[in-house]
C-alpha cells in the first residue's frame, strides 16, 4: 500500500456534459487501487487548455504525487490535453511517453502512435514534485499506459524525492 496521493483526471467534452459514460477514469482508478494506491482523487473536465491546466494545478497543489489524465491526446481539434499539461510541467520525460505509445502499438493498436500525450515533472504549491502522465482516453490505452507507469513508479517516486540511482546488482 502506498499513501501517495494519486489524481485521475478524465478529459472529455461528452462525459463532462453527461452525454457519455466515463470508462477510462474508473479503469485507471481500479488498476491503481489493485496496485495498492489508497489515496485516490478523481476529476472530470471538458476538453481545452484552460480546464486541463487548472485541474492539473488543483491536483498538484492538493499534494498529488502521481497525476494521470485520460483523454484529449489525439489529433482532433478539441484534443488539447498536451497543451494544457505543458503549461504546468517543469520539464518533460519523453522516454516514458514514448514507452506508453510503444506499449499500445505493440498490443496491436496502430492508432496508439497518434497519441500526443506528454509525461513530465511538475511541482505543487509547496514545492513537492509529482509525475504527470497523459494517457489515451480508451480503457485499453489506460491499461497499457499504467503497465508502463506502475512498473517505473518505485524508481520515479525515489527520484522525485532526490533519491540516488540504485546500486547495480553484484555479478
């Protein structure tokens, strides 16, 4: 179990208007709970730079150490999650974003390559650093992305707090 706060943010015009059911956010929450995260906050916002930026800032300032967005990472005119995310990041971690896309394409979803999702580090109001990850809006994309992120989380968590790289295993 981890006491780290995690925020799951669904970005969708249709879900925010009540015209569609959010499936990706609950999928992320279920996977995170199964992984032992106990402090979980969820948000649902419409697409757009400002709503994404503002809810990310809210989550970070509330102490989230891992912030996941779902949706808004494609190439339609309203897919602006990366633009809103970029406004709060201190720096990007492109290798993780690449790994998320590669996991999707390796799973047989060629459109995963169209994701413009970002991954990076941002600070909350108290200076605490957090990992921010843009995941696709599909439940399958969320699962694939969380496979990558959760596999890295123990090391990322240590690094966010200034931990050193683990010593190599003896030969």
